[in-house]
């Protein structure tokens, strides 16, 4: 399959156009199918990993399937305008606030095609997006959006307009979205393919459902289409002189007074409903002090970035699950998964001013890990033997081993703290929030 084995050209920035054709060119479809573009798309899909779609094909299965000539058949169908995407597989994942988010998982083949389309369209649309938009864009991220809000607050805009879009990805109007795409993309074949992806449908509990609206989360093309949909909102807010930050469908507007905030919320709600056919969740949308606001898991107090209480609650819930004394896996694996989560979490949330809280949480996490060890050792004889192996004096080891205290209380006793010291847990692989925070703030 030559199309997916072509050597990549130097540079991999999706903001760079593949050739010098103008943005309004009507041969964009041919650019999508160029070997270099398809090869780059496959590499990105493979790097992202992910589950199989409705056809059951995995990432590992795809190369053999493609080499068997099946990809050439797909390419022929695409060029003839006869290719029809398969429905996405619907799954549920937990949201940070405890709710459920619906994801649509396309097949590997459709992920490669969508990625190839996104790589061609991103350089056309992204340069014209608002500077206040940070979600799913090259060189931009959520941390930058949070820091932007912090800077706006310093301009004495301490009232936040939190606007919550109700099921945004499920309610995107297809006609409106395609009209926005069509303003810059004049290739009818490419527009037709995008429209087919929007209408591909979903398989939910083995039942097919039509998709007459919405952009299913989970596909490589969905983030770009979401930004295209909400770009008119960004432009309208800029036109009205508002200061704001947006990450996908999560956005916050900063104003100077409660009265101004109420007015902005009313006008934005009206605009979203009338112009973009989107619904604002009136129960969750609010006008509050920035210290009571929530944006991408953060809040803002005294000019500092802080973790929102819900973020901290969710973090502790995850740690409790990962250090569950009844998990039934080895402590080596338990430490690996716990540390993996800690590193990923602090790499994002470490931008907050939270050094002391990191120290306090580290202490709590280590106690939970000691409790998990204690629970796994189970029998008093095993506990005494392991404590002695780890350097605890025989009398202290016996006293700990025969105690009637539960695992949580035992995890605080001197003997266990000596055996499973902070340094020993670190050598065993347990990550530290404090170390991650220091590395993030003081790395050269």
C-alpha cells in the first residue's frame, strides 16, 4: 500500500500548508489523498491509539488490512465520490464533574481519513480563528487559556460570566456548520465527504441511530468542526469588546460588574440560540465573582490560579480507586498506575499556586499506599516478616503485626513509616506532586 508507506517530508506542523495552492482551491480533495498527507495521518492515528470502531479493526490490524489491497479500494471509492463512512461506536466516559460524556469512536479507516482531512483544513481555518480560542489548536492549550483569564482579572475584571452550553457536541446544526465550512472550502467533493461524516450515524447498544445534528466527540475531525461552529461567537464577542477565553465549548467572559455580567449572559444566550442554534444550560450558567468561578478545572483567588474544589475532590476520588487496598493487583502495578496518574495530573494542574497543598496531598497519598501494602500483607506473620526485612526492630515489628488497628490507622504507626519510608516509596516508583510542581515551575 504505497499511499501509507511514503516517506514523510521534513516538518510536521499542521499549520503548514502541504503546497502553495490557495485556501479557496477546488482541488483540496486531491491534497487529502496525497501519499505524504495520508502517511502523516496514519502516523498520528497510530500514535493516538484508541479502541476499535464498529468493524472491530484495531490499530494493530490496520497495516495488514491495508497491505492486502483494501486501502486501494477505499481510495478508489473516495475518488469516485462513492465512499460512505461507517457509523461511530457510542461509548460513555465519566466527566470530571461526575456526569457522563458521550463519545463516538470511528473505525480506524475513518479515523485516518478524518485526520487527513483535518490536516488539510486546519491551515485554512486556524489562522483566522480568534486569539481567545485555545482548544484543539496547534501550539495552544488549556493552560494558556487559564493564564489568559488570570491576566484579564488583573485588569480589575473580577466578575465572571460562566456560560455552559448544553450538550454542545450533540446539538451542532449541520446546515449551519456546512455553510461555515463552505465559505472557505469550495471543493464540492470534500464538502460532500464532511457532510457524510456528520450523517454517518451511531451504533448504540447494537442499534443504529441517525445523526441529524451534532458532531460526535472522538473523531480527529470533530475538534476542528467544533471550532468552526463557535468561531462566529468569538468574533461577535470581540466585536462587542468583551474579554474572554474559550477552550472548545467551555468559555468564560470577564466583566467589571454584576449588572454588566447579567446583561452579557442574557445577550450571549440570545445570540447562541438565534444565530448558532445552540442551547445554554441556564441552571449551570451563572454570573459570579471570579473566586467562585470554574474554568477548565481551575478557579481564581486574589489574582492567583487555584484548583477548583470539584477538581480536588475528583483527584482524591481517583487516588482512592488507584490505592484501593482490595484492588487485587500487585503493589508494583498499583504504584505504576498511581504514579502514571499523578504525573499526568500535575503536568496539567501544576500551573496553579498550590505548593503547600501538593505537600499535604503527597503525605495523604503515601499513607494510602502504606495502607495498601499493609492490606496486601494480610496475615500477622507476613506483616512481621516483611517489616523486619525492611529494617524494623523485631519488637516494633511484632507490635505492629499483631495490632488490632485497621489498615488506615496502622499506616500511621512508626514501624510502618520506618519500613515504608518516603525515600523507600520513592525508590519503588511512587511519584510526588511536590516534585512535579517544582519541576514545572523551576525547570530551566
